[in-house]
C-alpha cells in the first residue's frame, strides 16, 4: 500500500523503507547515530561532548559508556528490533541509554517523566518494551504501573 504525505505543494509517495533506499542517491552516504559517533570519537576523542552542571563528559567516555550499556543489554538477552523504554529528563544518562540501545539495533521509546499514570501504563503496554531505563526518583511511579 502506498502512503501519501503532503509536503508544501508536492506529494511524496513511499511504499516502504526499502522503496526509499532504492530511490536514495548512491553518491550520498547514509549516516546513523553509531557511524557519526564513531567518526567523532576517532577525530576528537578528548573533546567535551556533554556538559551537565559541573560534570563534563568527553566523546571517548561517552562512547565507552554507551558500549557498556549496549553490552549489558545484550547480556540481558535483548534482540535487535525490540523496544526499550527510557524515562528521564534531559541528561547525559538519558543520552547514554538512548545511544547504547541504538548501537545494537534496539528501538528506544521515550517515556516522559511528566506523563500521568494512565499514560505511562499505556505506553509501556503498547510499546512492548522489554527493558526500562529510569532515574531512581521514578521507581515508585513505575512500580505501581507494572504490567
């Protein structure tokens, strides 16, 4: 089935991601978070990637932490394409979880900590997330919304 979406005055048609890949120009590289991070780590590993309050984290350290998260998830037995819910405000840890999951082909699902109980329950049920990353302060809220 073809889906159509209006963009300005023109229509864009796409049957699937594979259809898109076939139309994607050969001379343009396709970048992923992982390929971009790998390039940055090779180029400027000791530059500061993130600043959060007094905390500074370099690209090399960020890459190492996301690798540990990815390996930890693999140790849990997660499989490519499965979903992981990530709850938290903007933080370095949130980015580490997101990129760590992405590195092994997992699908990160954002679970906004401002959501109400019903919204949290719905997203957790609907997403079929197999892992949940949360900050300590949200444990009580998540516990009462477990499946």
